[in-house]
C-alpha cells in the first residue's frame, strides 16, 4: 500500500532512505520518481548520489557538508510534495527492445503457457503490447527490474534456481520482468532473449537502462535476433529510442 506519509530513516551514517509504501506498484513508485526528479533539478549541498527502488529513494550525502536533521527536514517536505505529484506516465525515455520468443531463446515458454493457460502467441502479444517502467537496477550491474506485468503473465519463481541463466535472457516472475546483463544464476522464468548490450564499463552511460525509463518489447524471429546480435557491440546498438524525455 501507499503510506499516508513518507517514512524517513537513516541508512548508515551518510545515507537517508525515504520510503513511500510496501508494494511493487505504479502508485507507490510514482512519488519515488517525482522526488528523484525534484532533487535532480535542485542544487542541495552535500548530496552525492540517489538510489531509487520500487518503493523508496535512498539519498547518499556528505555529513560534513549537511547535518542529518537539516537534510531530513528538507527532504521530508519535498517527499510530501512528491506524494501529491501526478506525473505524466508517458514522460521519460521509451526504449524498444528486440526479443526472440522462439525455441532455445525461450526455454520456459512451455511452462509459462501451461501455468497461465495461454498459448505462446498470447504470451508474446501480452508481453509486447504495452510499455513498462524500469523501477530499479540491481542484482547485477545494469539488470533492470521492469513492470508491472499484466496479471495474466504472473508466474512463480523456480523452486530451484538455475546455476546458469544466459546473458540477455528476458525473464518473468512475481509480476515483473528482468533482463540478465550477463550469465549468472537466476530463478525467474525465461520467456525470451534479447541480443542487445545492457552494461559496458567503457561506455559513458555504463548501463542501457535508467530508473524511470519505459520499455516496450518487440518480437523478432531467430534470423532477426542473430542479425542484431552480430551488430550489437555497444550500448544502444539494436535499440530504438522513441523519445528522450
């Protein structure tokens, strides 16, 4: 639920966490994005970094430049204003990401269809029909947590996670989508794969996605996937940016 008032608590000796609720929803995430935008537009002494998540924004600061109580008071007022903010849900960048939902690129498609009662084309149509939000990055560098997914696509996590989830796997579980930037263990159900790059140390942006971006998936066949894969050397290769915010 969305809290009646934002909850501000210290997180260590140089961070302050502002929490707006206790669920993964657009209603709770909206003030997180609004507060982050407010802080980016202002010059606040001592503010070093912001870490947005589904329901909270953690602000890292220099305690030698600003006192905790002073920062808490200022951010508290801004957080309450952020809860009143009704932003345009179409704001921000919209990135179109190619995904192959066929054969070995979608190893859990059969499970997803059996669990949801949908056919493969229905799963693909649902997953590609609307733009989702990037709520946060985490787990591994550049890994986006994207949603919220339509209820028809809700499937549970695996009881025993894979020891190897391939790079580029597009997976769904517990009402969200993630894309694995590199091969790692993982317990989400793989619905498809993308050939694009998500994280590059040598690129100025480091990560393809930023919290607050919107994402729309576009189905491609195996030949299209392999063609994009051959060309997708850098961030944004193979990605269509529909607007820049």
